[in-house]
C-alpha cells in the first residue's frame, strides 16, 4: 500500500489539457499562416483553412481558462498570488541556481526541498500564463480587425494598434515555444528524475508520497501532516 497526495483537481487537469492541446494546434496552424515562405509553398487554399482552424483553436484556448476562473476564483487567486508571484526563500534561489547543473547531472546535484511550486518553475509557469494572456488579447485584436467570420467587415483600428498586436503575437509565440518545450521535457517525464510526472496533469492528478517528498518536500510534509488530499492505495 502506498500513500498518495492529490496534487491537481479535475478542473485544473481539464483546463491544462485543453489549453495544452489548443496551444500546440495554434502553434502548428500559426506557423503555416504567418510564415510567408511556408504560406507561398502550401498555397492559398491551404493557408485559408489553416487560418480558420487557427481561429477555431483559439476559442477553447481562451474559453476554458475563463471557465476555470469563474468556477474556482480562489484557485486562480492561489495560482497567481502563491505559485507564480509568491515570495522566494533561500531554497527557491538555491534550486534556481543549481537547476542547469541538475539537468546535466541529476545524480550528483543535490536539490533543496521545495514548496508547492519550485522556484524556477514559477518563472516558467508565469511566462507561459502571462504570454498566453497577451497572445489571446493580441489575437483577438487581429481577429476583430480582419473580421470575425470569413467575408465579414472588420473593425477599423489604428495602424499602431495592429502593429503592436502583431509584435506581441510574434514575441509571445517565441516565448511560449521556448518555455513550452522545457515544460514538455520536464512535465512529460522525458527527463529521468521527472519520470511519471505526466500523470499529475494527464492522469488522476495524484503523486506518490516518495515522489512528492523528492520534488516538493515542504509541500509534501504539510499535506501529510494535515491529511488533506492524502489517500492510501494499492497501484
């Protein structure tokens, strides 16, 4: 029998899953639409449908986080206040300082215990969330300017606003690709010490006592002490 701690709720897992799949689809269709060389090679009809699919994928990317915000405002507040913008302690700074050496030699680099979200992960998560919001807003500006549906007349906007929306969208794309690839490398368990962590968002959201203690020592001790979300199961 093993003790498990519930790390992510069903709402968090569903929101993460929809946002992740939508983001990947947006990236693929966006490259086809916004890269001139690719657009010319693929032809106008293909690019037209990529643009339509890009807009369709944007709907769940924007809508599901908003639904999660309405359904769990306390969870959203906790995400921003405690996880992304939470105050760092000496262990957070030590973890961030050792993170790169740890990636290359995890067997020999001892990492300090961490809270609910690791210090370095807060920066990555913050970057993904903030750039996701900016991408959504800038995309909506471009969508409105071009017309909400094919053949419709768009909303007249200043050239500077459209230019800024395009710049923000391009920068956001690059930032999300960089942070997203790192997120996949760790979150999917490709990096050996993180093996099995994909289950936290793509499974039942539970982490074993041993893995919790290894990755988030302070958080694990708190949960085990209070018993919140702790179950004993045979897996």
